[in-house]
C-alpha cells in the first residue's frame, strides 16, 4: 500500500517502435545509377552497342566520324566528273602545269594505271605510216586520215587509232615536241576539263594544242567514240580514253610529234 501523497509507479511494459516505411524514391535512384554505370562499363568494352547511333558505333570502331575511308588519291574522290566545252580543246586553260611550265590543272601523275585496252579500229592493221612522217621514236598524227600512230625507235608501230582533230585550219603540218602534260586539265571560267592532256604546240591565238580524252560537258561527252575519225574539235586532238592513256604513257615531255597533211 503506497504511502499517502505518492503515486504508484507504473511498471514498464513492452515498448513499440514506429512503423518504418520503405523509401522507394531513393531505391529507384540507386538502381538507376547502378544500371547507368553498368551500361557505361559494358559499352566501353564493346559488349553493348546502341542501335541507331552511328556516331557511337563509329567512335567505338576507332574511326573519326565523317572521315572519308576511301584512300584513293586520284582527285576529287576520283576527281569530279570531268566537264569540257569545245573551247577547252583550243587549250584555253588556266596555266598551272606540272611539266614544262604553267598549265591548268590537276597535274597528278597516274598511280599504277591499268594497261590500256585496245580500241575497236578495223582499219588499224591496214594503216601504214604516212609518207614523210619522220624517223625515230615519235607520235604521228595525220590530219587527212584523222589517225594517230605511236612509233618506236626502230620504226615499229606499237599502236594506231582514229582520233578527232580540229574543224579549223589551226594546226600546221610539221615536227613538234611535247612541252607539257597534265593528268587533268581544267578550262578557264569553269568551262570543263579533260584527262591525259599532252601538249605539243600552240594555236593561232596562243592557246595550247595537244592530245587528250574526249571532253565532257556537264557530265556528257561532247562526241561519241564512233565519231572518232571525224574532225570535231576546235584545235586539240580528241582520243578514246584507252588511247589517251597509251599516248600519255608513251609520250613524256620531249617526245617528238609529227603532224602530216
């Protein structure tokens, strides 16, 4: 019995803790961080490659985005499509040359050119050298036959084919010498380009005259191969590509060129 004035002590009973609620927000953040870290690590080892992301794919492949993987060095990726007007045949070119003085162009030496193919020319086997076409190693062009011959020192004809010379009387018969060559030649005022240009003289107005491929104007050849053998240019001598390559290889600077009537 307690003494008067004092309260009875309450015996301690079992204690209860408050209910602890899970913090889903923090759990979600932790899981998200772990997932991002895992993806980054696996991606770095190339295990994961995100689809539809070419920049990441290129980066993981060790290639610089936007880099040109074509190592060809023949001019604008290949050089741009050549475009040439007839006026370029007259040699109206920017003069920035690589051999023997300024010329227009792209004067890159051809790299490992394929062996020139033989052009279809039924009359080639029956086309003897013109009388008075000179001696020794030389290139011969007949204005009346519209034909070219590549002749070795001993007089052997290694190649002959039809070409298209000038419609004008601006190339006199005579003996000349190659003074300049350009793998690509670009006409002034963006008038076009041609390939395998081998220059050996100048026309009445001082423009260069030489051998080159059939000019291309806005992506279209200005004449067909079937028309070779007919005068169609304004000064130069147009050739099929295979023949132009053959002459380019045969006639470096200093080679004799003989023009016959």
